C-alpha cells in the first residue's frame, strides 16, 4: 500500500500546484491577454462548471471501467489542457484550455476509491484508508503552497516571457501520467452498473443554460429581458432532471437521500462554502495587485508578495483541518461545523472595515482559512455519516460537486459585480482608463462571502443534534476502533 500512496501523493502535489500556481499571476495573465480584472472571474466560472459535470460522471465511469483507467484518462486530458493554457494565443483559446484543465478535480475521489478498494480486504482497512487520505490531503496543501511560491518567483525570473512561466504546471501534469501508469495498480474489483446518460444530459443542459445566462447578463447587462429568460429556462431544466432521477434505481444524484434532515444542510453548506473558498480566489488576487497610490485602494503587491498571502491562507486551512477532530472531542461535530462556517463568515466580514494593509489582509485570510480548513476536512465525512451504507461514495462526491457549483456561480456573479462597479465608476465621471475594478465591487464580494458563511452556520444548527456523533461501542465489540465520523441518529 505504501508505494501506491506515494505515487498518488505525487499526483496530489501536482493537483495542488494547479490550484495554487496561477493565482499570484492572474493579473499578469489578464494583461497578457488584454482583458480587465473582472473578466478573470470567467476563467474560474468556466472551469468550475466543467468540474461540476465531470466529477459525478468520471467517478461513475471509474466504478464501471476501473479507477486507475479513468484517473489516467483524466490526467492525460488535464496535461493536454495545461499545455493549451501555456500556448493559448488569445482569450477564447485560453478560456477553453483553462476550462478543460478542470478535469483534475476528479483525481482525489478516484484515488480514495482506489485506495479503499485495495484496503477493504485487509484488517483495519477503513483506518488505512483514512491515513492514506490524510497523506493525500497533506500533499495537496503542500502542492498549493509550493505552486504559489514558485509562481511568484518564476514570473520575475522569466520577466516578459509569461509563456515559460505557464509551462511549469504543464510539465508537472505530464510527469504525473507516468506516475499513474507505472506506479498505480488497477482496482481489484469493480462495482459495475451503467452511466445515467439521460440524467447527465439533463443536468448539463440546466447548468449550461444557467451559466450562459450569467455570461449574457455580464455582457448585455441586467436590463436585457431575454437574458432573464435564459436563466429561467436553466432553472426550469432541473424539474425534469429531478423527476428522472427519482425514477431511477441507480441515479446520478439520489434526491431521496438528499431529503434526510442530516444530509441536505451539509450539501447546501458545501455549496455556500464553495462561494468563498473557490469563487473569491481571483478577486483576492486582483485586489492585492491593485496599485493603492493610483486608485486609493488595494495593496499594490507584486506576484511574489501575493504568493505569501496565499501561502499563509493555505497554512491556516491545513491547521483548521487538523484542529477539527481535536475540537470535536470536546463539543459535538455539528457545533464544530457551525463554528467553522461562522469563522469563514467572520473572516470575510473583517474585510469590510479592514482591508488597507497587508497585515489586515493576512489576519482576515487566516481567520477565514481556519474555518475553511475545518469545513474541507469535515463536510465529506459528515455527509458519509448521514448517508445509507450503499450511498457513502455518492454523498461524499456530492459535497465536492455542490461546492464546485457554488464556486462556479460565485465566480460568474463576482465577475458581474466587479465589472458593473467599474461601469458605474466610469459613468460617474471617473477619467482613468485603467483595467482595475473599483473598491465597491470588492466590497460586494466580501459581503456575499460573509453572509453565506453565517447562513451556512445557521443551516447546520438545523441538523439533528447527534447526527454526526460517534456510535457507542457495544460490549460484544470492545476492541473495534470507531471511525471519527460514525453514523448517528440518521445512519
């Protein structure tokens, strides 16, 4: 098992590089493509939407055809897209390549499924899986920090040659192809089943209509009536999707499971959490790079200094993840989850009055990061604790999918907010022809992230009190080790 985890850890380090590398240099990418800061959000919106569609489909294909095979396919696709990002000649080509790069989000679910299938036959297989998952998550966070720091240094080393800077992640993903091919064995047993193709088409139609509507809303403005028609059509497309899924014995999304009082608040929290943890990344980077002397706000940092902010945030996320099981020993897991969501809300609330200095920004990001780390660690296990035994994989995967959907919509909406604020500033008589978004747009972003964090905390209070509590050991099983997130009242 050790060598397999080692090779998969290399894959997760690369996943972290993809997630951390580009953020400090988004302003450089925007200037190279000749676009505004607000348009950067469309990169994240497009990639996150593809990710939302890819995770349930590729995870299901892994069950059918083998987790290693689908992991290898997704790695090849991600590598090709990463080279496309490096050599894209214009905005639209870059957007397409960046979107396809989102296939990497399925790596961790496939890796956990592969490890579980190999460890399940061994004594203490569940404990082995948890330990391996901890190594993979730690590798991911290390990759995020390494990627952010490397980007900040290399963009200066390769000054004026952004293409060379963008080639580094492509090289890393290409090397992962060999790691998966030669270091990772195939799943010994496969669950079988068929892919719910019609359900996927219905889900894709609804999401594409909604994201298209948001795109047209950004381009044409809220006064265009047919834009709202597209958005309504997207929302309506989910009605036949839900009806179809309810009639399936092997659905893409089990809505009956989602009705459980211990399940729907967790999944909704994951979606709200995605707004801040995914959708607010690009605005934070562009705000930090905005020249304060010229605009009266921003931090005026270079790419290297922005990487320090990102590194501090990721470290706080890691600390929050490690603290979650410790705190849960003294209070219930439900209250710990509520506190984590409230920390996210409070961290972004601090941005509204305190955003003038690097010290203030670091403080705010660390507070939000502690709560985010606890949620990253706890949401999948909480969903598994509330799910039926034959739906734990679907439940944990859905936390990733709903988080991704929340992040994709937030990226699109935040792009609209920043661009609309810029248009209002120009209409109000601003004379500068700069591409930076005004402060009012950033205030909207931080306010939304704060409010959604506090809403999530309130939703989690609706969960039954002992829903995620450990089950008591029986006298017949005195030596059994109970997982930290056992099934509770609804399990």
